[in-house]
């Protein structure tokens, strides 16, 4: 019996969301009186032994370079094999793009109950009950998972990263993607920008900005702060911004430390993708805009007057 945690990497570096998943999985292992182990696929530059400080005893590393490009089918096979060999009864993912691609496949392969979007530790006092957000974060459901193997995909920013002492033992896994039926032959990546799914800070614009020609101020503030840019669906649908920037129920779901929304009304479908942000700042000229109810800080004002002042203030602060 063990808890196996999938450790996500991008270009050889462990993603921040994995530190949360590791801390979460280690805590579950403690609850169950067992050990936590991690699994990493692909060639990595980071020191895997040091992940022991998050509470894992062992890291299984399938280091073949072909795994540096995500192929959900190939990943699923390797994770299933390692989960079987290590006797994992709980497998933990981060509920991000990669987790969403792999966890359901693993669930089908292992015939394991899956709770995606978990927001708290399981209650193991009577069964294995995992809490998750439902109805776009408006309510919670407590799911009792009864299968022998349980899979949890943890929502980012739902669990505090905990660190301690100690190194993990790194064990090489001799695996290749092998014979899979559908092969990923190319991936297109947006370069030169902070990736939205990983961003700590996000500056986002809505239809209140009137047109794509006014995105300069969103981009400038993002550049000054090292933030990613995002937008509402109305903006992407109007082709003012590319669709990969659209956040919400039908777009990306993000959980940055700061979400800065400019000229966005705050429709429930938009909030569904951003309401896990730690701090939300809203600029809207309508004091009745629904977004103000979800905001930590709100500025009632015209974006075309407020944004240049904020940009100037940030420049002064940075001495730029
Ligand atoms: C099934 C379904 C799924 C959907 N999925 C999504 C989704 O994933 N993501 C999403 O975003 N939407 C989604 N929508 C659309 C959503 O309901 C809203 O229509 C959309 O979010 C509105 O975008 P907006 O706030 O940019 O535009 P608007 O609703 O037009 O709001 C513009 C806001 O800007 C303010 N404003 C105007 N001028 C200024 C100014 N000069 N300065 C400051 N503020 C100003 C206005 O007061 C207003 O609040 C979905 C809808 C449906 C039905």
C-alpha cells in the first residue's frame, strides 16, 4: 500500500502545482499510515532527491527523453505499471491540463474511482470521502470512493505546500512509450510569453476595452509585472484575442495569486474559471458589475483613465 503522486514537469523543471500535489499526497499517506512516492516522466534538470522535503520517500523516474512531450496514453501506461508495482492504493494528480488528460485514462485502466477538482484532504474516518467543487464552484460535493484504488485530481491553490527535511530515493524506471495507437506528432507552443496555466499573476481584459487596438495597456502591465494575459470569452469570440487566452467555464481554468480583471462584467461562466485566484482585482466603470462581489479589491472607474495611472505607478515602483 502506498500513495503515488504524479509530478508534472515543463521543459525539465517541476511545476509549482506538483509541490502542492506532493504535500497533499504525503499528508494522505500519513493519514493512511503508509508512505508517499512520486513519479516523474521525461528528462529533468531539477534535483529529484530534494523532493523528499515534501514528504515523499521514493521517486520513480522514467527518464526517456520522449516523455518530455506529453502523450497522455503513454504516460497513463507508465503510471499504471508503476502504481501496480508499488501497490499504490491512492494516486494523486494536480487538476491541471496534464492531470485532466491522464487521470481519467488511468481511472479507466485501473478501474479506479476518480474525484477531479478535489479541494480538501479525504475524510478517512468512515470510508474515503473527498470534497470537490461543483456547479462552477457554487457548491461542494462529498464523494465516497469505494474502489480499491482511488484517484484524486487536486485543484491548484487548494492545499498549502508543506516542507520538511530529508531526501527521496530516486529509482529509474526503464520505460518507453511503446506501441500506442494514437501518436502525438507535433505540439504548438506559444513562445515568449508567461504560460497562462502556470502564471502566478494574470492581467485580463474584457469587452469593456472596446477593441483589440486597446490591448497595449493590458500587455504593458503584464510585461512590467511578469504576468500572463487572459481575456473573457466575448473577447476571444470577437477575435480580439486568441482563444488560448480565454478563461472561464468553456475556456482555461486558472488559479493565480493575482487575477487582474479590466472591463470584464464577471458573468458566472467567466468566474467559474478564475474564482480560485488568491486575490482578485477588478476595474469596471459600472459599480453594479457582478465581478465586484467576487473581488478582493475593486476600482470603479474608466479603464482608459485608471490603467495608465496604474502602469505609471508600477513603473515608478520598479524605477523603470
Ligand atoms: C454556455 C456559456 C459558456 C460561457 N463560457 C464563458 C467563459 O468560459 N468565459 C467567459 O468569459 N464567458 C463565458 N460565457 C459568456 C459570459 O456569459 C459573458 O457573456 C462574457 O463573459 C462577457 O464578457 P465581458 O465581461 O468581457 O463583456 P460584457 O458582458 O460586455 O462586459 C463588459 C464590462 O466592461 C465594463 N466596461 C465597459 N466600458 C468600460 C470602461 N471604459 N472601463 C471599465 N469597464 C468598462 C462594463 O461595465 C461591463 O461590465 C459563456 C456563456 C455561456 C452561455
